[in-house]
C-alpha cells in the first residue's frame, strides 16, 4: 500500500506543473502542532520550532553552529562569573510598537524565576539573585554563585523577552521583538508568520512563512512530491529520503540534533526503583536494531544523556550492551516475575515505531508492556507534568540538558545526591577543563546508575526544494530559524 501511494504521488507530481512559490514566501511542514505559542510556559519543542528567533528573542541566542551569539544584548561582560552586565541594543520595539528596554528584561527574568512560574526550564534561572537596571539600556544580573554558563542559559527559548502589557495573551496572541509577527493561526492546519516592518535588525528575505502540520509519514512524502510544501526541516519519513535525494527538485539535509532519544523510566514505579530492573531493561535493548527499524538507519547510538557531537561527550555504550541473557539473570536476582509496565508513546514517528520494537525486545526477556498511544497534549499532561507512567520514549531536544537529572519532581523522579553534588560544582565552575571533568563525571553517574535506557541521538533529516537556502542543517536548538532563509536567484 505504501509503495503504491508513493508511486501515485510521484506520478501526480510528474504530470502536473510544480507550484511556483512566491520568492518572498515559504511553506514549511512540521510533525507536531504547538499546543500554544508561549515558549516561557510550556515544554513542547514544537513551540520553539515556530517562534524561536522568528517571533521571540532573548538577550543571547544560539547560532546554527551551536555557539552563543548576541541577541537583544549586543554585548556583555563579567569579571567574576557572578555579576554580569548586559548592554541592550537601542531602538528595539515589540510588535505592538512599544519600546523594549531594561524594565522588560527585569520583568521577563523575574517572571521566569518567580515561585509561581510555569516555565518548563525554571531551573535555568534559579541561580539569579537579582536583576536590576543601571540605565534603560544596561542590565546587571547578580547570581547567587559564579556561573560561566549564564549566557548559554539565556539563549534558550524559555528565556526570551516578553512584554508585561501583553503577556496575559502570550499563548494565543504572542507579542515579541523578532523579525516576524503572528499573522494567522488556524488550529489543526497552519500558522502563518509575517515580516515585522519595525524589526531592529537585518530584515529577512521572506515576507511570509507558513507552518503546516503533517504528522503522517505517507502524507509527508506526498506533500513534498506534490509541491504542497517547500521544506520539511525535520522529515518524518526516512524510508523515502533516498527517493527524494535522487530527485533534482529536492535536497536532503542530514545533520545532528540535541535530541537524546531515551526510554525514560519512572523511578517511583516500584519495580523501576530497583537498579537491577533498570539495568535489565537497558541490556534488553538492541540499539542498532532500533535505529534501523524505527529510523531506517538514521541516528547515532548513545550510552548516556549527552550529544555525541559535543566535545565533552563520553562514549559509555559499553555500560549497557545488548545482552538479553544478562537481562533475564538480573530480573531473577531482583525476584521479578510477570512484570508488566505501562509504556506511554507520544505521537512522533520515532516514538511510535520505536515503541513497537522496544516492546518486542522487552517481551523477549519476559517484561510485558501495555502500550498507550498518546497525543502530544495528553503526553505533556499525564507523563511530563504528572509522571503518571512507567516507561516512555522521548527525545530531549534541549541543548546540554543533563542537569534535568538533578531536578526534584522531574518526571523521571530520579534522585542521586552524588549527581546533584557534581552539578552544584559545575554551576560554579568557569574553567573549561574543570567543566569538562565534571560533565564527564555526570555522564558516568547516570549511565552507571541506569537512570534511563539511552537509545540514540536523533538525526536531523530535512528535505527542501533545491532553490531554498539558509535552513539549518544541524539543530543545536529546537528551531526553524528563518532569519537567513531565502530562495536562490
């Protein structure tokens, strides 16, 4: 059936004249629709994929190479890593015409770190002692302890600057400072951004950008072949990439992401509180079989929660090789029989396809699973927010997010004082060599503790019409940054 659908789509494309997109407009496709458009109040990566660098901006930003670059702060300095002074760009305004200044920085950061904050990455701001304005375009941030990573933390989508006057409607009518503003959101179908004439920086080549939501892999292939979309930055049908790559109308972009794909385990589940059971699960998994079966070969095996392209990555796959006989032995030692675990799967193709393979591999070592396929909003509410699950498959796409293992009440419910002590030292460390040592220790602790089962680093497999330039090949941040996207002349 799938082959016939591909052939039909190809025939349709060959018989019809390809639709010519305006040279100042683009239509992109995404697998998931954002639950809302507030990157400061929700963990869904799909939000940042629409708004990061397009609609909202922070004091700093992440560039396509993963480096920290100036954003709404044109420069900053620190003498001791504990007190930072940020110099804001002049002439910046929000989409409603109001001026951006130091008071907006104070409001945005105080809101993010407030006791009642709903920011999904509130921990990024816990080290801030005080934010104060030295003048309308100069802000001083004083920390509780030195933190050499503050400029990086402020580059996250969760740290963007918002306007107090409009923040109550941010989820559906976001007002930012970016080069694009919200044009239309037809829920269930598309979001359109339009260029903001009052943008402070270099104006984008695009006047409009439309994000369509296509979660089905077959439909994704058909949409590309028919010319209904111009680009699919994270393409959900890797089984058709070779066919698209052979078609001169398209180019395939294969890069890296920050997405550590894991089989997350809830440590409050009685059986999973036993390290031997977690270890048994880890050894029951054949990573390459999973990558080949769920991702058609696209993905890099990992042994801990860290991106392999990071210079501080440790290859710890040898800590949990595929060994089903060892899994059975460990389960017997733990006295576990007739174990059934709830497996919650979000709607992403890697999770749905991967979940089937993982369930079969666990059955082979006598662990049964009851699988529930969830929509994204349900997964965020039940699994991420309320930790009502046993196992789940998810890619953590936030950059350098190993610190989540030290968060009290995080949905893993993982607690390790030794890990927390290392992260406390890391927060205060400014020397690169010391930070490397501490990051290596942190990676080793969670791998040796089998905090989760570490599967693979999600590859960024994108497809675009051959004439489109400026899309990110790699994804150091969940984003579809359109600031440099243009059609080739």
